[in-house]
């Protein structure tokens, strides 16, 4: 049985958002595309979120992924940065939900562990390992692109992705699993 699936990986950000798309067929994985969405020149947060939503929808419409893997926000020292990152992630997720694409969320540590074997690997180490795993001609200037690709490949490597991840197939399911995120 030649089952094929296309996975969109997203590394959310409000300055640069990385993405990568792979095709998995049988035991072969091939790169479809990877890149970044530059957001730094947009003047406010609302315009950045709008651009993330539109570009994510464009990627979904162009490549028709079967699933989306996204890096979960991590808690850092700056709460404002985490809030902005969470909004960026939420908007990318909303685009996938709008097109009924199932979403799988992975922690940064899980993605790095899956790609390099080291949950504390640097962006450069992740990019170098990806270049040896998938045919990438040259390392992208912006490593956010390889981070998006790493999320897709991490998802591809999971045998039972629903066990240690969150998957949402619609708004109702997202709300049910995340009641604390809803304000009235």
C-alpha cells in the first residue's frame, strides 16, 4: 500500500515564521519546500497576525497538507515575548483549523530530540542534521526555515503522534481540550 502524506511544519514567530513541507511515501521522505515569512517590517502586532494567517492559508491551499506540525511556545524569561509567540502560534493553528487540517503540537525539546538525539541542540545543529536527513541543497540563511522543517520531520518520525502531542481537528475539539484558553 503506497500511502502518501504531506506534512506542513511551522516554527511560529512574530519577527520571522519558519515553515517546511515534506512528502512521506512508504519509507521515503522528500522535501517539498521550506522558507520563512518575514514579519519585521510590518508596523504592528495585528498586521503581523493577519500576515501569518494569510500566508499559512496560502501554504495550505497550494500544497494541500494532510497534517500540520507546530512548535509549541515555551516559557522564557520574557512573558510578553511568550504572549506574542502564543498569538502567532494560535493564528497559524486557526488557519489550519479553517481548512480542516489536523494539528499536532510538539515542544521545542521534543523536536530537537527527534532530529538530533539531543533536546538541547542548537538551531545550527538541527539544520546540519536536517541537511543529512533530507536533500537540502544549502543551509537557509534564516534557520527558522529549518526549524519549521524539523517540526514536520519530527511529526513524521512519531509512531503514535497522538500520545505525547495535542491534536485538534476542529474548533470544538480545541475548546474542549483547552477550556482555560477561553475567556467570556
